[in-house]
C-alpha cells in the first residue's frame, strides 16, 4: 500500500467515525475539510472504499433517503446510493492508527491528515506528533540554510527569492507548532493543578490545546515550497 493510499484510508475511516456517508458526500468532505485531497477523483476513492469493506472495517448499506433510492430498472437507470458505515472493527482500527506517533506522522501530507483529526486524538499523542513534526521541520530548515549558504553566489535573483520563500514557509510553520505545543502544555498543566484534576480523564475529544488567538492562517504542510 502506497503512503498516499494509506493516508486516504485513514481520512475515510476518520470521517466515517463521525457519521455514515455515501461516496459523493465523502468526496466532498475530503475536498473541503482536508485540502490535501483537493485533486483526487472517484477513481481513487471507490477502490479505497472497496478495500476497507473487504477488510471488514466498513459495511455498505442502502441509503435511507427516498430521493436516493430510485430503482435500477426505472427509465432513468439510476441505482440506489450506497451509504458506508464504520464497523466496530473499523473503529478499533482507526483508534489504533490515531495512536501512532512515528516518523510517518510527521511528514507533510500525513501530518495534515493527522492534524485534521486531532479532536479525536489523545492529548499525549497530539503532543508527540506536534513535537515530532517540529523536529522534522527544524532539520529541514537547517539543511535549507546550509544549502543556501553554499549556492547563494550561483543563484539568480528569482531562484534566490524562491529559496527564501521556502525557508520562510518552514519558519512560519515552526512558529505555529511552537504555539500549539505551548498551548497543549498549558492546558495539561492547568488540568494537573485543578483540585479535580486527578478525577478528570484526558479524552480524545478535547480541543483545549488550541491557541485562543491566532491571527495567522495555519500553514499548509503540503506546500511544496516548504520542502
């Protein structure tokens, strides 16, 4: 399985955990909610859905909406829409994927998908993913600076400006990650200092780690200029 297909399967499972959907609605949510899938087609989605059904992580059900159940034998030739629902095994598999914090979770497209489901992710896992992503970008930034120092004299003005733009994009995302990490830590410290802190559980749906005020638009991890 390719890395991108793995990311797509993760995103599909995450969206279906929220509610059952048919293919058109899934594709729309993937395009609008997860920008990393803005260019993919039904030819990519349906093989993914078939794989997930075969694996036992999804089931197919006929739509309960009368408008979606035109008989296949009618003059229009339309068939009933299929709704995809997450199974108990699929939910368990998705929760296992959410717990992964290895290097794959820090890469551009995978990180964007993981971040989209941070509301369903445990706080400690969020912290490890954010810190891993920051570490990866700091390594990338160091390499970019070293490369620019070696080649600056050989670059024309436009290529040099493009290199600077790439570095600024990475620096901006590092600052954004620093804010998120600090907010996650502050939220955790406040919980621990609370008199009821010992009785509170760190549920996966908490979003208290988000900074309260962020004027800048979050950087796009899939931005090619930041690589």
